[in-house]
């Protein structure tokens, strides 16, 4: 009878009854036999008297320990049973209550829980003791275990399993064959041989694209009830299910292999493995071909049918061509517009964005063509790298590269390509060219919107996490307008905090839990970084990959919205985070690939700073001394006042950059003004200071006077450039190309990278013409050109200064007329003057494989010219090391400031020009 009473219910867990909870007289409990279960009953229940709990005890329990859940019992969502058992002397428990839960999908019909019962259900799920020991009365006083793993994001990231593709488990024979080709590195069109780990990653990527798996709703906990049956529940929404909800797995994910493991090659292998496979229309759309006015030829009808059913016809004709058979007529029939396959997309009704609301309008449907095209979007500074990798590792790919202001071809032309490669700057321009989605009603669309892409690959894809659901990046806004079968992001670090393996992991720490380690600056910083990581991963999952349930919308029928922040951040559901990472990430654990990588030899090189390095850093010390003494280290105008945090952070950032090159910080006028203010403060003596402060102030004043007269310091700031020295300037006259407007002294000219690059371009036509070079030198044209270029360089800096003054708010005044220092002009100059782009935190330096094999004979006036030094010890060391190792090594340089990258790239551009033009090593 009891089994019939609870047959449809889940035998979930128990609640404890403690001595201080219900005021039940011992005489009442005497009526209940120990170790026997008595069921709570409602008026409609027909239980035998010996199974029912006495009404008075039931009433007292429902008024005390069960009060929050009484409404659930009355409406039949739970069944309850009570038992008293022998109590140990040291136990606080007097009994326990079994809880039986009615699943919301009972009899495979989904019942909706009334809104007022949601909160009691959530509370009950979190308070239950799910242990079998408690259910069968073997233990007292057990508390419910929290459903949390407590693992940090970094720990879960590093615990993602390495790819383990199993072609034999795949039912699709074509997919089986393609996966084996990748694993064995036998991909048609792939020149290079894949490492085993690269083949495994590519095979899993292919499987993710072509085999549509279903995964259990990531919000649900899997549990086994006391009768041995599986069930699922969500302790945040209160859902209780017999059977799980399923979602389609994302087609795509994050290729997150470590740097240097060949992520670009893996992507190219994936593209080649499906080069001949056209896309299929997504559900529920059906492919069609254009209607014919009359019956077509047999060839046209066969071609249309092949395209309509996405038949991979290319390999057959390529094989026939290799055997000497030509089927050009068939190929032409398969590719002409009249036989191409497409499907129609009807957009939902859109409400006009006006202050006055009018009836929604419909956007006209659009015809989208099936294609072979892979769309790739990369940072502008990586376009050349992708181009080189494609030519180095592959053959037979038809590639279109679009950068800067390149126009997008028409649809018919785009459909001929295997890869359309966009620079990020060109790609984001599409959204500005198109305007709003509402504008598409007038038919103003981009050609990309009429193509169903096989996949979209975003290099450096972690940047997609910068947006949010309400404010998306321009790249995301463009992608949302396109039809794409699979979406991939390529990045070694989906968020900034996910670098490698940490020795001391954060184990679920949170400031709200009162952890004993709180207050430690390192721990606080890591906690903040972890919250940023969680947010960025959530943005990626929701906005780009559309991972269910996180991308669910609140107005979707038959489903519920799931807020990433609520689950992962507020309730620390790290199981949701782990499952999401596992469903998206493709990466090998370091332990699985470490033997395939060359050993890492770490060497710390300590450099003695140059005179200009020491001068620049000491200028910051001077400003800090001036400020500290004159503010008396207490007022709001003190660098280190708690209200000056922004100024302090800027100061620290500038100091970090100045350790590479700081000559641009502090103009001569700023130095003189700060020195005069300090001297006046000292002479007046109105504010008493200690002897130590007086000595510090006098030393700082003397240093400031010395620095204000330093010529190199002055020209560094005026040109906002890093001075370089040229030896044996062509024609021995370098005044017009110098920063200090001086003739060469002892054969050396002080100049900078931008001027040298202009000099190279100007003299390049004479690189192998001694007569032409002598004519330029003797006629004075070289001096005239130098004067013009030098004036343009100064004008570029002045224009940037005026722009910054008009756009930037004035900084708060600091004591002693002290300045923080500013180098923002260099980044503006890098865009307007030299045109060098620095959009990544890692620059890959490569020797151009197209370098001339043999050197040419250079005219004597140029052959002697040398770059002998820079004013930065770090830059000089880096350039020397690059030149030394560039023949035999691939070199990666990391930096934390775009201006540093600009200075470095400027000199590297000069060196690479020498190699390309002259065919000689620098």
C-alpha cells in the first residue's frame, strides 16, 4: 500500500527533526512505534489507519519544522513520512522525515509548478539530506552537503580532458573516413604532416561540426533516489524531473591549444578535410533550386539535384581529371547560378525603434545560398601570418583576403572561394556600412548575408568575451547577421586569468564567505580576476556560441531562460561551469603534449640601463619627491592619497613603460616648472620640513636642472620618438634627417626609426645604382627631402597634441606642479605617421621566405651606413638577439604596452627592409 501511495514520487531524502524544533509532548511520540514510518495524509488520501501519522503530531510538525513546505504538501507536490528511532545520548535529533517529490514531468507530461511554490521547492531541495544512511535510519545529525565543487576557473580549465577522437564510434561512414585521414595526416591538399595531437584536435573539431550530439541541460543535477532510480533537479529554479531535458551540442567551440602548438595549422587541416563538402540548410529550412520556365536539360537537372542534396561532387571530378578525363561541361552546370541550391529565411517581425510605437513591420525574406566557404576573421597584424601559413601548409585552396577598404565581391564571386579571410578592422566596418537591422527592409544588405558559410573562425577569439548580452562587440553584431553552420574561436587563453597551471589554486574562495585568507592582496587580485574570467567565458558562451541553456530567451515557448551570472557566479555552480567548458574547449593538457615540445630554458638577463634609461627613471623619482614633500604626504594633492588611486595607477603604468624607454615622459617645460616650484617652496620656508626632506628636495632640484638641459631627453619628448644613432650617414651630411638639427659628430647622426624608414624608401631606387645615388647626394635633394620629412614628423606630433587636448579632460592638480608623464602620443603617432599596427599582446617575428638568395652590390656611400645603437638598453638587446637568432629560430616577443610594441616594430621594419631590399643579413 505504501508503494502505491508513493509510486509516482521520487524517494528523494530526509529532513531532521531536532529537540528544539517541534514541541511535541513525549506522550504523543509514545504512540509511534520506533523505526516505523508513518505517512502524512490529506483529506483525499485513503491510507489504512496503521500507516497514517496521528493527526496531532502531523499538525505540530506542519506548524514547525515543515511550515515552509506545508503548501507543497497540501497541493500534492510532496509526500511525507515521519519516524522516531532510538536516539544516541549525544544526538540533537529526535526523528526524521522522509520527503517524496512529485516530478514535474510525471507520466511524460510537463506540469508547471505554481509561482508561489517555487521558493519553497528551492529551499527544500537545498535542505534535504540525500544520503541513503539517513533514509534508512543508520545515522543521526547529518547535514545536507552543499552541491559545490569549489574549484577555481583555472583548475577547471586545466582539467578539461584532452581530445580523444574515436572514429569507430561514429555511425556516418564519410565522417569516419575523414576523421581517420586527419588522425593519419592523410588530408588531400595538406602539405605538412600533422603531429598526432594536431590530428586529434582537428578530428574532434570535425566531429563536433558534423555529428550533432545532444547534451543534458547543464543546469540539472543527476541524482539517484533511494529506490535506485535516476532523477534530475535544479536547486535554483526548483525543477524536478524524471527524465532530463536535452539540448543540441554547439557546432563548434574554442580551440584553446597552448601557444606554439599550431592552432592555425589545425584549422587549415579542418578546412581541407571538408573542402569538398557543401553546406546543408539548417533545420527547419529545405534547400531548393531556382524554378525553370521550361524543362531543363538532363545535365542541368542532375546538377540542380546534386546541389539541392548537398552532394560532394568535387572529389569525383578531380579524380577523373587526374586520369585525363575532362568534364568541364558538368562542372559548369554544377556552378552556374541557375543550378545553385539555396533556402529562404523569413525574418521575424521587428518593432520600429521610435519614441512613438507603431505596428511591427516585416523584413523581406532573403535567399541564402549553400556554399563551400569558410569565413575567417583575424586581427589586422595576423593577416600576413595566416596568408603565409596557408601557402606554407596547403595547396589547392582558393583564398580571398580582404583588408583595409577592400570591397566585398558579389555573391556569385564569393561562392567560388574556399576561404574568405577578413582583417578584423575590415570586418567590423560591415556593420557601419549596413546600418541597423531595420534598414535591411529596404534591401540594403551585405553580400555575406546571402551565403550559408560552412564555418566561422575568429582568431584571438577571447576578445569576443569583452561584450555582453546588452552591449555586443562589432564583430559579434556582424556575425549575427550571417548564416554559419559552425562557429570557432581560436585562442590559447579564453580569458586573461587562464594562463597555464598554478601551484596554489583558489579553491572556491569568495569574499562573501569570510575566508581566512582574505585581506591578502594576491588572493584579492586573483578573486577579482576569477570574476572577470567567469564573466568573459559567459559572454563567449551566450553571445557567440549560443550555448543552451545560457542563450535561452525569456519569451521562448517550452523553455526557461538561464542566467549565467546567477548560476555560476552567485551560486557557485562550478558543475555548470565545468560542463560548459568541457562542451566548448578543445585543448590538450600540458602533461599530454609536454614530451612533444622542446624543453624550455629560462634565462633572466639583467641589463645595465643606458644613461637615458637612468635619467628617465630618476625623473619619476624627482617628481615623487617634489610631490611628497610639498604635499606633506597628507593632502588630496599627494600622489599616494587614497583619493588619487587613478593617478597612482597611471604613474605605475608609466614607470613600467619607462623601464623599456621613458625619454618621451616629461617635457623640458614640465621639468623646469616643477624645479622652479620646488625651489620657491624651499626659499620661502613657510612650511617646516625635516632635514631629510630638505636634503631630498635639494638633490631632486639639482637633478631636475641637469635633466632639463639634456638634449636627447628633449628631442625624445618633442618628436615623441626613440633616438637612434646612424654611423657614416650617406654623403656624411645628416643634419636634415636628425632629431637635434645637428651635423654628424664623429660620424654619428641622432635620428629615429620613422625618419630612417623614410630615408630607406627614398634611396631604395638607388640601392644598386651608384650614379643615381651620387646625383641625389650632390644635388642636395637628399637634404631637401630630409627637411620635409622631419617637418612632417613634428607636425604629426603637434596634431596629435591638439587632438588630445580637445578630447581629454584635465587631470586633477598635484602638489608641486608635478606631472604623471604621458606617452599616449606615441600610439596616436603609430596610427597616423608610420602606419605600424600593434593590436595583439604577442608579435611573431618571421624572416620572409621570399628573401633574395644572393646579396646585391651596394654603392659605397650606403654600404658603410650602420645603425649602431638606440637610447634604450632593452631595445638594443632585443634587436641584437633577433638579428642573431632569426635565421634558425621563430621568435615570440611579449609586451604589455602598445607603445613598446610600436618602438620595437619600428626598428624591426627597418631591419626587414634591409633584408628584403639588399638580400643581406643585418
